[in-house]
């Protein structure tokens, strides 16, 4: 009889990491109806576009995921939510690579599209995030999901449709699914300096999808790695209220669990 895989423990580790940092979490937000589209690509093709070491899965491939979701109620933990009202709720599309630094596995955003101009102005300065102005339209309600994102500058787009093929579940430890969705640190750059911020939420409960990517020309905005990338799988998750979001920190010391600022 084969052993039963252990459920992912990465969420618990991420919670301990944030509780070990003074003043965290800094923000709260709700992340709803998250759709994941996963691409495999050879590491040598992707690494030139990523300023951190790629985290490669055991199959030897690097991965890039498009994550389309809606953020709601972004607000600081210590009050003043009214200041964030103009940017508190809107759609996102993240195009993210999987990286590691100092023993911590995380993500690096190749680009992010969102429809609010004020957010696009603030994101790069505050978090070092590569925000771009887009048109984001999602219908992520079972049983059929559709989405469309267009880059306002180039006109390139991402368009997909999908149907759910499984019940929601928490990822098993060591699986490709866990590798792709259970990530709780984002690495960024700020005027050439490396930074990171942490997040925490309960483990994702994902459902598998039968997905068709009808147009992914948007990925070419992030580099020619996309010409040889292969679409491999898709997932959807209902999401969470009250996601913890940390403040940006320069990487000048170890960032492992229980690090002190």
C-alpha cells in the first residue's frame, strides 16, 4: 500500500514567519476567485528576465503562472482605511516566476495588469511592483470560467475559458500543485535594490480545470521566453478574506522563518 501524501505545511510556516516580524501584517485584503494558468519553460530561457535564482521543479523545468483574481478591501491593519478607498478594490493579473533566495521559496512578478491608474502609479514606488494599465474582465463563477485582459499600451491580450473538473482540495506536499500555488513571499526590485514582502492566508483549496487559452500574446510583453513556453495546467480557488500582507523590506539580512527586523 502506498503512503498517503502529507498536506502542505507551507501556510503554517508563512504564518510563523510573519508573526516573527515586528509590525506585521501591515495590510489586510480580500482575494477572491483566483484563476491560475501554468506554463513550463526551460530555465535558461527564463533566467535572463528574472533577477533572482529560479526555483526549478524536480522535472528540471521552470514555471510561470498567470494569476487572475479580484482584490477587495485593501486596508492598513492600524486604521486609515478611508485613505485606500480609491485603490481598495479592483481586478489583478499577475504573471509570476518561481524563485528562491536565502532558503526561502517565493515568486517574482514579471508584470502585473490592473485597471486603475492610481494603483499603477503607486505600486512601483511603494512595493517595487511592475504594474501596467490593463483592461481586466473576469467571470469566474462555476461551472464555466472566462477571462480577458488587454494591455492598454500594446494591445496584446490574454483570453481563456475553462470548466471545473474536480472538487476543491488542499495540495499534497511535494506535488507540482503545491510548488505552483503555495507561495508566501514576493521578491521585488527597487531602483536596482532587492526587496521582498511576505503574505499569509490559509492553504489554497484548488479545483482542477479543463482550460483553453485562446490568446496569450500578453505574455510576450514580459520577454521572448514566452515564445517557447508550454501551457500545462490550470486551477481555480474561491480565495480568502483578510489575507495578511507585509511591508516591503530590503534584503540585507536573512529572511527565513522567525527573522527579526
